[in-house]
C-alpha cells in the first residue's frame, strides 16, 4: 500500500511538472508573438512620425504621477500600459514614496501579452493588436 501511494505521488508530481512546463512554453510563445506586434508598431510609428513622449507612472490609487526616464507611447486610456522606443512593454506603476516623487521611479519591462488586462480585477481587457492599431490611428 505504501509503495502504491509513493508511485501515485511521483506520478502526480510528474504530471504537475509537465503542466507547468507546458504553461511556460505557451506563455513564452504568446510573448514572442506579442513582441513581434510591438516591434512592428515601433517601426510603423517611426515611419508615420508618431512622436513618442516621456512616460510617467501613476502612484497608488492613481494618485500622483512619477517620472520614469522612459520615452514611448501609452497604449491605454488609463496611461498605465506603454511601449518604449526600444519596443519594451511596461505596466507603469509607482510605489508612491517621497524619494520616488523627488527622483522618479524605476519601472521594469515585462513580457508582453496578446491580451492586455487578462485576469485583472477591473475585468477590462483588450487585444494588444487592437491597442497598437488604435494608437497608430490617433
């Protein structure tokens, strides 16, 4: 009986690892497709003369704006999702401390999704391709 339980646990662990690996591969493939869209957007924005602007991050609760040192294009009306001129994807957020208020904040790029806002608490989501297309038309 103990041997059967051990075998079952080992099989479950292998199944969990396999699912996690498959999810990682799917996420990497999605990010690669999204990055291709972003790279195309940056190139097209340059051709059309769509000027980038300094990107600022909202503070906690949307209060305050914090310099980031980044230059690029906002993709959402809330000005939280952006792409910089090097094609890196950002979700702009600042911690809200006094030091950040004075010196600016550092925002790390993240892997771009094909659906922006998927799983967010506010329930709003949009296809990345649509956001990029809209930004070029503005």
